[in-house]
C-alpha cells in the first residue's frame, strides 16, 4: 500500500531541522500501526518540500538501526498527519571548546580520577583501577603485535594513564593533550619514563610529522563537534604506518545523539552514529565492543547520582556516598556488574543511561 500526504508547516523541535512542508511517501507501511516515520537525513532539507520514504516502526527502539537518520515524524496512531511533528534526533550541539578546556583544567586537581570521570561522584581509586584493568585487556588485545619495536600515539591523553601503561610495551609513546593542567599532571606522573613525550596541543589543529603503529583516541571525540570529529579521523591515515591499528573509546547512548551544555560540554552519540562517522571519514571499522569496565563504573555513577538527590546527602562530600556504593557493588560481584544489568537489558530497561564502546578501525588503503 502506498500512502502520500502533504504535511504543512511541520515544526522543528530543538531548532536543527525545520522542514517547511514535507511530502511523506511511505511504502509497505501498515498505516494503522505507524507511530514513527524515520526520515533519512539526506531527504530532509530545510525550507524545502521533500519527498521522503519513511520507515515505520512501532516504537523508537530501533533508531540505532538507521545509520543516517535525521528526523523522526511522530505520527498519530491512524497517521493523522495534521498532528505530525518533525523531531530532530541527531541534533548536534555546538560545543564551546573554551568551556571544555576550562573543565579539564579544573578537573586536573584530581587528575587520576578525573581522566576516568570518577571524580564528580567521589569514586575511589580502586574504581578507576578496576575500569582501567578491564579496558587494558580490550585495548591490548586489539593492539597486539611485536610491540617492543612499535610506537603509539594517544590523542587526548589526559593525566597520562594510558601513556604510563604503553611505556612498558612500546618503544615510543606520544600523548597529545590540550589542557595545560592535565599536561602538567601527566608529565609529573611520567617523569621517570624516557620513551614518553606529552605534547600540549589541540588535536583539531595539531600537525605531527611522524607515523605510528597504533593510535588511541580514548574519550576524545565526544568533546568535538561532528565536523571536527570527521576532520580528525580523516587525518589519522597520515599518522599511521602501513598496517597500523586505531582504537576509539567513546561514551555512547543507545540511540541518537545527546548533547550536553553547561560547564561540562559533551556530545553523546550512539555506536550507530559513530559507525556512520567512521565510514564518512574514509576509515574501515573492523569491530565494535561494549566497554565492560565503563559499564561497572557507570552503574555506580547512576546509583550515587540518585542517592545524592536525597536532601540529607545532597550537600555532603561526594566520596561519603561514592566509596560505600563502589564497595557494595564490588562485594556483590558478579550480581551487580553482570547479572542485574544483563537482566535489565533483556527486559528492555536502558539503565544506566550511558554506555561506552570500543571501535577497532583501520585505514581503508
Ligand atoms: C575523558 S578524558 C580521557 C583522558 C584519557 N584519554 C584517558 O582515557 O585516561 C578526555 C581528555 O581529552 C582532552 N581533550 C578534549 N578535547 C581535546 C582536544 N581538542 N585536543 C586535545 N585534547 C582534548 C581533555 O582535556 C581530557 O583530558
């Protein structure tokens, strides 16, 4: 069955997509069931009448399956198009890079836990070590080779946690970090390691005249606007030796894109959106893996944030809540970190809200 209707003055929500008039044409769409029409980005142009082939879904659970979704038309049960609204779900924020730098300069006072975003909830060093140990196993497996002769580049290296680890495995380690205060923290932690160099620079503007066997971008792309993410990724092949490996580690949401404004500016993208971006950047995505270490930490973060909404705990030092919560979760392992989240996922409960993924990427050439 083919349905064609014209939607006048479809309204943009969030100010990114404001299609004026949209002709929705959807084939094979059981209209009675239609609630959402997913419109591919390239078919939605601001201020134009466009013809879009929508994909009907009963609920929003499968957004992530559509790689270049730009807008969702929320339709009434019976496709009552007068009630259709356009809702941009890939709304990208315009990150204020000065605010990002300010945040990390201030966070450097707690450099070790801040690099791993454990500082705001007062999580103990054991939590950072736990997460790092899990991540190390994943990254080591993907970087595996005769590494003693190899070099590694760590973009957005923070307080130097990864350069310290890499120093015993690679012959040369270069870290790049924009926050002067984080660089100071990293350099003082790395002072005794002769094969590590930390460069104070913005990855968006950096020009390195060297090639590496491995490149890590650990929690960096979420602080960059989409255009800069693509620009940074497009420059990676020029920094990579033939056969080199790139690993990205990014905090993710299950679907769409969620920008955060304020003093902590960040864009959480879904792993599907990163897949699209990696493709657009001309790189080949080999593997995607959920970050189990991050999942454990994020569970603690979600519980602590909920507890700290209680008036009695709100004004207390974060570690007063953070430490016992982490200890309790560790003591209840594997119930806390594996069994409960596995059950929730199966029940379709998206908790905790944030996830984190590793992406193994190579140059197409
Ligand atoms: C979440 S921390 C991760 C640090 C480190 N990769 C780790 O895994 O421990 C993100 C780091 O990226 C840095 N960063 C953000 N934008 C950057 C940019 N444009 N250039 C260089 N570093 C940047 C921040 O200053 C911060 O230290």
